[in-house]
C-alpha cells in the first residue's frame, strides 16, 4: 500500500483489494451460509466463476423484501447467517420506516469492520485529537449511532452518551462538557436548535464545530443544511449508511456537497432501477452495495433503493466514488402528481427555505391510481398567531412548489406543537390508500 490510510489508496490498490475480498467472501458464504448457498446455486454461480470485478454483474441482485421474507419464514434471524448463533455478539434492527423491522447480527470480527469504517469516516471529516463527541440518541436496538459512538471510543476520543435525557438536558451537557462534534439525524439537529432558541441557550456560541448527520435526507439538502448550520454555528457533514449494509458514506471536510463512498470496504455500483444495467457517470441511478467485511451477515449486490449520481472526479484527490449531492431520493418514495415525478426530499428542500415553517407533514392520498399531495404546515408561533401571515405563508409555499415542481399542492395550516417531533428518523411522509377507506 502506497499510503498510510486505506481511503488514500490508488485506484488499482482499491480494486485489487475489492476483488480479493469478494472472492474470499463468496467462498465463505457458499460453504457456510444457507441463504447464499441457495441464491448462488439458483443463479448457477460458484465462487470460481468470479475472476474479475466485472464478473460481479453475473450475480443476482439482493432486495430488502427477500431478506424480510426470509426472516419471516425463518424467525428470528432468517437463514442469512454464515456462522452458528454463538458466534455473534451484537444485535441491531432496522428502524422499520418502510416496513417491519429486520434484525441484524454482527460477529466480533464484523463489528471490528464497522469500527474501521468509522475510523475512516472520522479522518475524512477532519476529526482532531482534542475533539469531544456528543451522541444524543436513544441507545436502543436501532443501530442509530451505536457504531459511531464505539468507533469514536476506539480511536480514543471522549464520547458523551446522551440516552434517557431530555433535549434541554442534552444541550446543557454539550455546553458544559465542551462538545465539539455532534452525531444525530438532521431532524433532531433542527429540533435541538429549536429547543435551544426556546430555552435561550446560545447554541451558536458553543464549542460545537461540526455535526455528522445521517438516517434520512437533509444533510445535503441546501435549505436543511442552512437551517442547521445557522442554528448551531457549525459545519454539517452528511453521512450515509444502513443497518443492513454498514456505515459507508461521508461528506469530506475538504469537498462539501457530496458523499465519498468507502470503496475500501465495499463495492458500489450505480444501475438503472428499471433495467439493472450500469448507468454512465453523471446519470441518475440506484446505488447497489456489496459489503466486504461483514461476512457473518452479508449483503451482496444489495439494492439500496437510494438514487444517486456519480461525479466524474473527486475534488479531494482521493480515488473513492463521489456522489454529487449525496442521496438524491428513494426509488420507492417517488410519486407521480399530475404527470410530475415528485420525491418527498424535493418538497422538503422547498419547505426548509421558509423560516416561518416550524414543522410539516407530507400526505399522499391515492385513489384509483391517482395521487393527490397534501401538506400540513405548522408555522412558528409569531406567524401562527396572525391570520394574514398564515395566508401569506400558504401562498408563498404554494407558489414555490408550483414554480419548481410544477403542481399545486393542497396546504393546511395546523396548530402550534400539533405535529410530532422526532429524535431519530423523521416520519413526515405518509401514504394513504383512499380505496381502502
């Protein structure tokens, strides 16, 4: 290796390592993992068939529904386990945002792999030896920032656990202990800024200089980023990962506006969601992930459902895949409103430009294959108390959505504090099938 850190390797070194580890992984799962034995044999693939990274395309895609169905048919963990249960030491589960939660197991070795991912992430965001990290999340079975917390401990950084505290108590702890980095969802970063303003806490004057945000779109949505950075007086770093794939994407400190994918620890592909064929650099496609260090509970050619666009070059000079604008949307979240393809993240990007909007909810009602989008908007108290201001806000939001997304939404103003606040992923996108009512 020509450089001291994996993320600084040459492209040739990265690809050589990827192929070697992929071949080892396939031998292991073909020998020991019932789920992958069945899947590979069904596709007529044996490990010896994979002689180059291009041969990866001969393997079938893996979908989340396959994993869910397998766990439902073979509770509690399914058959995608390479080793006996006694070999595993960590349990997490998905948040269940898009369906029933999946349980995910890690061996000590695969947990070490996740720690290596976070060591790279912390280097890429420019973490310093004297940084103090705050983790305001619930420390429940959702993986949340568990790996980030333990990853910071592994590299010797003081890490502040903040489960079972109120938002105000978390803020005061951050200030009293001079936290410099915070790891949370974009939703909760906004909520903490809201609480700080209510309690007259000088958040922008604190020692916090960076926030690593993940779990939902927002970190690379300009209007969301602006509101977080203004509220905290600190830099936002977008991060991407999933319970089932690991922690694999981070926004570099020296190249904002995109995600670097840790190709030292995975193989990433971008394909047309409809055909499954690779797209050209710069074209929108679905991100496919094969992780290379989680042998105990692996995913190979996993359809993430996340829509991305590859940059043609990386401003950092690293040889990692860069995704311009980060995660641009989800294939399964797209709805068609009056002939226009609309993603919830596009609506959020517009709503977050309005400082008068404290919280919101997007409701898509479907009837006879037709979609109607309705917005519930909770104004800040100063606007909520003045009827004319409410109407002005409605007109302004409606005009912005019409101008940029080309449809007229139905907008309803709701009372102060009537919409839920979230600590982890915000659930602001609701689908309702009116045919069932």
